[in-house]
């Protein structure tokens, strides 16, 4: 049996409902659908800088003099990579529980570069990008979906994580499902 490869670029782990909604998109495909999950690792350096910047309070707007060594940043990077691996594994498990076949990897470099490479590697037929709403990025077309569409020759579907299809079409309020 031939396989139909779909590459997923996601911001967070899937729930069981997310996986069921994903599988529903491909229920009429006769080929074996194989999902390839890519989840970017949060950048440890920017997280440390952000945390240190938030320590500045009141009228003091400069970054506080706090010594953060390379070992601290490396420890944070390892922690973030482990957390990312757990999220990838949880997403794979949710897809498999919904009856799908899935593989996944944490992404440690540019997410779009990793997406383009994975699409070429597996000869993907489509790409699905699942994110939280990023209004400003989307407006200026610098979001993942816009960047991916400029680089890929396959259909790119952008869904909002944890919203149902009806909510994404304007039928509902809030964020409750996929």
C-alpha cells in the first residue's frame, strides 16, 4: 500500500480531540496516511533574556546585573529540549490513539527550514501548520504559514490549535477544541 505523507508543524502537544480532528481531515484518503510532527524547541537564550528583562521594575529600565553562565543556559536548553521531546511524543501517541501512524522530531533550528527539509525528505503531499492566533505576524505575512507557502509546492493548511473547525470558520466563540 502506498503512503500519503503529511507534515505537521505545531506549537504545542496535541490533545486526543486535536488528533481526532486531524484524522477526520484524511478519513477519505485510501492510502495509508503518515504524519510527521515537527515541534520547535523554545529558544533558551531568548527565554533567559526575557526573564531577566522582566526583573526590571519601576523606573529602572535596564537589565539587572545578574550573572548567568553558559552552564545555566545549556541546562535550560537541555530542559527545553526534553520538554519538547515529551510534547512530540504526546502528539504522536494522540495521533496513534486516533488510529493514525505518526513520527516526530523536535526542531532546534528555523522551523520553516526544518519544514521544507522534511517535506522534501518524505515527499509530503501536504503540510498542516497548527498555531495559536498570531494576528500581527499574519497581517504582515511573516507567520509560519505565509513563509511556508512561499517556499513549498504543496498545499499548506493553517489551523488554529484547540479550536474546532466551526470556531475557526466563525461559528463559535472562544477556544475549546482543536
